């Protein structure tokens, strides 16, 4: 051979010898000779690093790189240390002379690549039937608590996922296990905002009639919900934000008061006890009286009682507190509550129908003009 070839073979032999020596010593070294440096200065150019041994030649410009890693293998308390040139955990176990038993696993798993210094542990495990992601298969779980064993076995699950047993249950105590995947998604949807219905008294509309003033229109709102899915199926949802994007338009109905002799706005009156009382508005018109058996139900759902009177609810809403007396001051029914209605009230022939348990009291009152103060 010529001189160049001899130099090349010498460098290759020296590199191989040095690599073998380093592996025996259990060290991880890097030897790098700069291609442009003279061959006789190669020793000065060599450097030592954590995990790589490299050699090159000056003339051919060839570069050979070898990676070696320190590996510790713990097999039931017995520890072996070795240096490996990459590969997988299975390769390292084989180099250490360890063969996994039928009920043993390694952590990291045997298929994992070794790309850095690595600690390998061999664990005794139990075969169980695992159902997850729509599949069922036998898997090996190392002995211990279920939650920790799943992690060691490399089986993915999150804190939200639902396990069929408590995570602190011992693997010894189970033969099967299921994992239901739980995920949350924020979903935004547009929903209607219902309009409100309102009524306004109008002297332009006949008593007992009504007229639509403004048609109601629903608004819109953007609703953001946190939706929970279990194994891909929607389980529940929770509203986390709402924003009105279009305001609703209230529906307004005019309620006729023409002919009711309404005196209009607020004021005060003096009751039969001489007490001055404020009212919201006053209606003046014809009053009548009626009776019914005890326990009879009214239009508002309440049982009849003296002091409970019938009205047109378009003029006087149910539940309104009232004070009623004749216009000439000769008779006072007193304080009352609007709880009922009737035909005469709705057609405007009367503005109030006073309740009595006694038919004689009804006859005695008859029909009179009254002031109804809405408090």
C-alpha cells in the first residue's frame, strides 16, 4: 500500500482500539481530530465529552461517529451498569443478560430508544383486561396502585378520565379495568332572547278592547358553553358566558280604558279611619256585588274571601291592593285585593265586583258608582 493508505488504516485502528478501551472502562468519551491538523498533533487535538466518541482522518476527510450511553438496569433490586451504543431498551436488557419474564415489564418499555443516559427498572406485573378507546386487550400492569401502575406501563390517561376503579386501588385486587376518556370543549351558539309583553292603558281604545301598538321581536345572544364529552358522547354542558348581540323589542298592547271614567294619575285620599293614603291611580265607574261558596276558587287561583274582589285584569292587575268607596262617600268597602274577574268587568259594564259570603249583603249593595283607588 502507499503511504496515504497506511496512515488511514492506522487512524482507523487507533480509533477502534480507543473506543473499545473506553467502553470497558464504562466511560462516555469523545475523541475528535481536526481534519486540517497535522497527524503528529492528533493527541493534542483529542477532547473528552459526555457521550460521544469520534475519529476522523486527515487526508481522506472521512469522519466516523460513535455514540455511547451509560445505562443502569435494576432487576428486582440487583443493579447492573453498562455502556451501550444506542439501540433500544430491549437491546440493553439483552446486553445485560436479562430476559423479561411472561409477567414482567421494563420501565421505560422495551421498545423505547436509548438516546441519553438511562435508568431501566424491571418490574413484576399482572395481566389484566383493559378497555379503552373502544378496544379491549390484555395488558401487563406492575404491582402497586392502579393510577401509578398505568403511568409506569406507559398507558395514557388524564386526570379527567374516568377509571372503573379508584386510582388508589391495588393492582392485586383487580382483573379488569376500563378507562372512559373525558374531554371538555368550549362551544359558542346563538340563542334567542325572548321579547317581553307589556300593556299600556289607552283612553283611545274602548273599555274591554285592546290594540297592538308594537309587535314583539326576539333578540339574539351569543352563549358560550363548556361541554363535557365522555368517550365522544356529550354528557353535560355549563354556560360560562353570554353576550347580547341584538336587543329584543318589547311587544306593547294598548288596553282600552275609554268609558271607564278613569281619573288618571296618582294622588291621596282619606280612608274611613281618617288616615291619609297615597294611590297610584283611581278608576271611577259602576260597582256591583257577587257571592260564592267558601272554598270556591277565583280566576287567579285563590279561594274567595271578603275583601277579594273581581276586576278587569287589563285595568287592574291581579294582586293589586285597592281601596273602594262610593263616589258620594256614603259607603266604604274598604281595603281589598284584586283576585277575580267576570263578564261584566271585561265588557266594561262595571269596574269592580265586590265579594260577600252573604247574598243579602250583595242585594243590599246592589249597583253603585264607586271610586277604586289602586294603591
